């Protein structure tokens, strides 16, 4: 159970880092050819069949569970190739690191000849496409692609001469799984693209697969060591997913070799760095392959910068500028017309443009408001001084009040003292 929990946690982290299926909702998953949620299964679905020593164990299909073992898993049905498809294999290799005659192969081949198990426990003579992950070639640990029309038998030694695309891939003895994505599209704009963890391994527009039925499968052979090849998830989509169109700005490292070039005129020797696919070319010439590489890098940089938002903002600014220019032209035209229709006495001509009527109405209302304010102010002055210009009754009352208040106070004081004097006189008489 602990191992199952670790596998679940690893798959969850792997999906969070860019391999989740949330963004693939627009393209439907073909469940007949997919292995989803293996951590929840006790046995494989009936749509798949295993071979060799392959076994479902703790949420993953272990293809080579012990030393010197072989294993495979194939879809029962044949997949009919339409215009496009996407296949994603989440795999892992543990318990060995270094040179090995074994490897893991992913197949998209015609059903004929699949009983042959001489090439990494898969067919040595096939019609279709094979993706091979191994560490036995002269370039070290790589992911390679091979096409065949079933006219030639492949072996563990001559298969490297038939590689049409590859990239360096350090996959051995890693607890973190990796996702290999194969994307194919036919039609006017064909594309065959291989990505590893959303990074471009290689792509080409020169591959056209025949429209027929194919078998999907994964096989592995660990030769004479304990390397354990595991399949954690398989997803097949009947179309191109969003992740398949990630730009090529972050491509994977390609195998590079040093070759000695001798100048025929001077005899000077020079070491030139080339890719494995350029070894037969001329070091001094610009090949189509070099041009394609440069175009891919340029395409990736443009798409990675995502200039769509910037382009939209510029278009909006241009539109606003055009609107302002049209308005300014109308104002200039109206001013010119007004100047030309002015009278000799300096009176300005009337503007006839309908768009300024509201403005002039507001100006008239403002002028009326100012006149009304002036009238109210004059009326207030008349109320203060009366109609004849004399003092108003309120002003007279106010002034009388000012004089009467001290007078009343003095009279009250005098009345108090008079009362006190009378009291003193009465007391004196009694004595």
C-alpha cells in the first residue's frame, strides 16, 4: 500500500507539472486504447493483453520485473488512423544505470508481423512507427524514432542506422516518471512530433502514415540486468491536444558529434560539430536540415513570446487614433466653415453642424441661469432697503432692541434699590 501511495503521489505531481488532462478536454480520450488510473485497478481492463513477464503491480505495469526478463502490453483492438491522433506514454526505468542491450519500445504498427518478438520483445519486421528508449548506441541514452515498410528486418545493432529523429534522454534509474508524447497529423500540413515532458525532442513534416488500422503497444527487454521498465499511464486522443502545440523554444538536446573536415585547397584540418543526421552532409554548405532547424527556433521564439496580446493592443491604439483623427478633421472643417461665413461687422456665422446643437443649448441654459442669479441678487437688495430706498421695518426693530435692553436693565436695578430703601425706612420707624 505504501508503494501504491507513492506511485499515486508521483503521478499527481507529474500531472501538476504540466501533464494533466484538464487542458485536453477539448479532445476526447479514446478509452479503448488508454490506461487511466492504474493505481485504482486490481487487474488490467479487458481491452489490453499482456505478454512475457509483464504484471500489474501497485498501480503500474511492470514490464521487466526481474533480471533477464521481457514483457509487453498491447491493445486488443486495432486503432483506425484518421486525420490526427495523440498518444502519451508515462514510463519509468529503475534499478539500473549505464550501458545496456535492453530497452523500451513504443509501437504504432500494422497488425501484420506482431507475433515476431525478436526486437525488444516486439516485431523485428514491421510496418509503421517505433519509438525506442535505450542506452546501447554510440550516442548513449537516447530516444529514437524508426519508420519501416516491413521490407527490412531490424536488429539490436543495425537499428541505429535507420533512425530518422532522436534526442538525448537521461531516463535510467529515476523515481520520477517521464511522459513521451507522440503527435501526428496528416493532410495539407502534415506533422509528426515527439515531446518529452512538454519539451520538443524532434518533429518533421515529411512523414505520411498510411490510413489503415494499427496496433498500439509497449514492449521491453532488460537483457541481462535488473533494469525495471514500468508503464504508469497511457492516454490516446483522437486528435491533437493543446500540449502538442507548445512552441519549440525549449527543445531537448540533440546528439552531436565531432567530425574532421579537411580543406581540399589548403590541406588544413578542422573539427566540426554536427548532429547525427548531418554526418553525411558538407560542413561548408547550408543544408535544408540547417534551415529547418533555424526556422524551428525562430517559430519557437515568436510563439513563446505570445505576441497576440501585444498585437491586439496595438490594433486598439490604431483604431482609437483613427477615430480621433476623424473627429479632429470634422472640427477643423467646422471652424473653417464658421470663419468663411462670418459677417463684415465681426458677427460670427451660425454653425449648422447637428453634433454641436447640444453644446449650444447647454451654453444658452447656462447664460439664462446666470441672468436669473443676477435678478435674484437685485431683488434681495430691494428687500433690505425697501422700495423707496428708506430703512426697512426689520432694521428699525433691531436697532430699538439694542437700545431697550440696557434701559430695561437700568430700570430693574433702580427698582431693586428703591425697594431696599423702603424696607430700611420701615425698620427705622418701628424702632
